[in-house]
């Protein structure tokens, strides 16, 4: 638990610590990586584990079934191989009368015929009722040998046919005896025909049996010792050491030899004193299991690598988007603070303008009084010159009054109020506010206003804000040493149209469709950027006044904004 806690703190940092913005981004990155990796890797690991054990279980069952089938096939092959020899000897015995095979010539002829078909028969002998071998054909000097005391003879004495267990006997080498009898046991007409088969023949026969499921196949006697040589348990006569199940059907057991799993199939060979044993080292099915395991781990590795790569890429993109969103939020907050300051300055300017109007009224009255007194004087020699000076002062005061009135008109927050408005007058009012800024930048403002356009029913204050925003954007686009053209006309549809064209760099075609979207800006000058709200607000005000606004920017010809209003708008809120 402490190790997990230590790893958690080293990866995510100490909990409750005050994090910087960069540390928060790093924390979110690690959190996303951990959560998404867990969401992908855990199900992948579970599916892989289930697939692994499921396939291994199926493969083990397949191995068991294959081992069972191979054991049954081997058992049938053994039974057929030995029974074929017994059947032939029974037929031969029935074809001879008592004593005929005691003659050496007859036995040699029979042995030659048997060897032609059953080459594994080592020798052949004919025994009388007392177990004495009356005739013998083979490589050993067994003529006249008494077998009455041998176990195999006593077992075969009362049977029509018999297969003995493997023993050494008089010859001193492992072999077994196949015997058939004729006549009634104990009578003078009883006799036995016996054939010896070398034990090595069984091992050779085992090697001819095709089995893919077993790694070792051998025979075990009823006493638990080997009857054929085993690859894992020794030679003939050595103790087997494993459990035995002497049943006619196939039994499959799972054991562990030297720590490795092993399958062992056993069955009793019918009519023979041996138990057939097939062993399989390892529970899974060889090459197919190894191939599946390599493919499974390869697929899991590739999927995990691909998933982690995608997770890292997606997480990086998400964090970058969050960083950009935070940066944009900070910029908007800064712009909002700046706008609040400007609003405060506007309110202050409106108050100052209101306070200035009172002294201006007094100055106007005093200038008028001075002019009246001067006109009444007949002795003042500089009368005309003085009147000209006071007239200039009066004009300056009137200009200041117009400026303060206009400033109050823009700063005053008024409810929407419709009235007949002449667009030309609104545009001239707006130009009076921006012409000084345009003059500083050497920007010419050219007006082509149609005096025949009708008055429209609209809101004067909102129209002023619309045209002020567009003209200010045009000034920012030109920057310096350019021109702004403003024209008004009446369209055939009856709409009153105003076109404002600048000589700036224009608007790229790939972004002109986004300029009216909120927070979209192309202003990047003096390391500052616009809020992206000016044209969006302008678009909303135009729509509110039942108008339409469009932008055009032919390559290399600057930008043009066309604003159209109906003569009467009933939709103004």
C-alpha cells in the first residue's frame, strides 16, 4: 500500500498542494493519461487473459481427446496383430491329426509357411499332454524339453488359445508364447502347438503405430513392470512406478513429472496380459499452442501500443485546447476589463461634457452682451475688428457645444426609440468623431451621399453605433496613407443602401464567412488583438433594425461593407 501511495504521489504530486497553471496542466495530462489508459488496458488485459485460458482449456481438451483416440487405435492394432497369429495357428491345428506335428518334417513345413506371413515368429514347437516338446523348429536346442512346470504352459493347458506374458525362460531373453491346443485336456489325444515371439518385436510394432498425441508408448505387465522399453521409464523388467488402471476402456489421468504437466492414457488389451500406456509431455497441443500464444501476445502488444499512442496524442490535443481556451479566456477578461475602463471613461466624459455646457452657456451670453454693447458704441474705433473677434469666439463656443452634445448623445443610455432619421446626417455625425483620428493617419474620407434618399424610420443612436463600428474597423484596416469611401443610394427594391469601402489589405476568402461570428478577429497590431465582438454586435444591431449587412473583398481591392435598411421597420424592439 505504501508503495502504491508513493508511486501515486511521484506521478500526480502531493495532494492538496497549491499548483501553478503549468502544474495544473501537467496534472490534468497525467490524469487523462491514467484514466484513459486504464479504461483501455484493463479490458484488453481481461479479454487477453480470458482468451488465453479459454484457448488453453480447449487445447488441453483437444489433446485429451486425441490421446484417447490414439490409445483406442493402438489397442485395436495390438489386438488385431496378435489375434491374427492366434487365428492362423488355430486353423492350422484343426487341420492336423494327433501326432502328425510330432514328426519333424511336418513341423518344419508348417514353420516355413508361418514364417512367410508372420516373420516375427522365432520358433515353433509341438507338445504332448505331459508338456514334453516332441518336435521343435528354431535356433535353440529345445527338442524334448519338458514345459509342464512353466507358468505359461499351465495357463494355456485348458484353453483353446493363449498368449503368455513376457518372460525369459530357458533361452534367457525376453519373449512371449502364443499357443493353441487340440483335443481334450488330460486325454491321450491332447496336444499343443506353441510359437515364440521375441519381446523386441512388440517395441518394433509400437514404433509403426502412428500417433501425434503421445510422446511415449509402451506396455506394462499386471505386476507393474515394463514389458517393452520406454523412453522415460527404462527397459523391459524395470518397474513402471506410475498408477495403473487395468480397464478395458481408456482412462486419461493428469500427473506432474519433474514439475511439468503430463497426460497419461491407459487401457487393458483384450485377451492379452498387458496394459497399453500412452504418455504426453505437456498439456497443450505443441506448435498450434505456441503459434497462438505468439500471435495473441503480438496482437495485444500492437493494440496496447496503438492505444497508448492514440491516448497520448488525443490527450496532448485536449490539453492544448484547454491551454488555448484558458489563454483566450484571459484575453477576453482583459478586454472586458479594458472595456469596463472605457465605459467608465465614457461616463466620466459625459459628466465632464455636461459640466462644460454650463460654462459654455455663460460664455455665450457674455459674448452676446459684449457684441451688443460694442454695436451701441459710436466712438469705439476698433469696433469692426472687435466684432469679428467676438464672432470667432462665439463660433468656437458653438463648436464646443456641438461636440459636447454629440458626446452626450453617444454616451447616454437610452431606450430604443424609432423616429424619422436621415442616414446622411447620421453618417456626417459619425465622421465628425473620427475625422481627427483619420487625419493623424493621413487617411482621406471621401463621401458620396445621395441627398435624394428618403428618411427611414429607425433608431438614431443604434445607427450611429453601427456606422461608428464599421468606420473604426476601416480605419484600423487602412492604418495610414489610404482612403475610406462612403456612399449612400436607394436600391430598386426600395432599400436605402450605404457602402463603406477602404483601401486596406482586404479580407482573405477563407475567413470572410466568419467575420460576423462572436470573438472572431483579424486584428493583430502592436501585440494586441481585438475582442472579436465589434462586427458581431454590429450584425445583431443591423438585424434588429430590419436591415442587412454583407462584406465583399475582391483580391487586392480592400474591403467593402454594404448596409441596407428598409424605409420603415416595425420589428424594432
